């Protein structure tokens, strides 16, 4: 089996390239790398590790319903809870509606949708190495008040 060195790019079929490009740049903080207006393609990058997203205008029809096969969400790691709080305030000021705000055992997360109904998560780790910490903690979630950092009772699953 081939061993990938990492994720190269997420590619999304979008309905309105300009609207989606604006969302990913203005709201999520990506930078434009290249675009091909004739082919209706945009390549964006974000972060020190150069995560890439490509947007291709070719989607038609209604967005997939929640129960359809496909991606559940994409998660973008921030450096601290303070950065998550700042992102939450900025997104709220831009009129972004949040699907939920959650404290998992290993992360604190905010969830919202892009213009094509893809779910996005911004998160910060609660432990030095979140994935390693999952081995030591039960999985569970609690509703998170992003302003104060307070949570409701943790629900285990």
C-alpha cells in the first residue's frame, strides 16, 4: 500500500465560485494561490503547513442532505483557545451562523457552514497532543460557551 506523506488538497465542487472564494478568503482566512477563470477553478492555501483547498464551479442542484454519503466536516486547528475566541467573535461579526460550539474531551470547537453547506470546524487542542490524549480519555462532548469557556455537563459516548 502506498504511504501518503500528508493530505495534499481538498477539492470542492461549488455553485458560485466568486461567493465561495470570498467566503474562504474573508471568513476562513485562506490566501489566493492561483485561479483560472476560464476553467472556473481557484486554489487557496492556509497556515504554516500550506493546507490547500481548490474550488471548482460545477455544482448543480440542491446541497446534499445531512444523511447522504460524503464529507461530514473539515477541521482547521488554531493555536489556542484565545485564537478560537477571536475567530468566533470575528465570524459572528461577519454574520456567520454557528451550527454548534462544543468542548470535546480533547478539543474546543466551533462549527459553521460554507456557502455550499459544507460543514467547517475551527478547533484548539485542550492537551499538548490531542490525538494522543484521546487514548487516555473517554470520548464525549459538552456545549461550550465560547465567550467564557464554561461548559455544560460532558456527555460520554
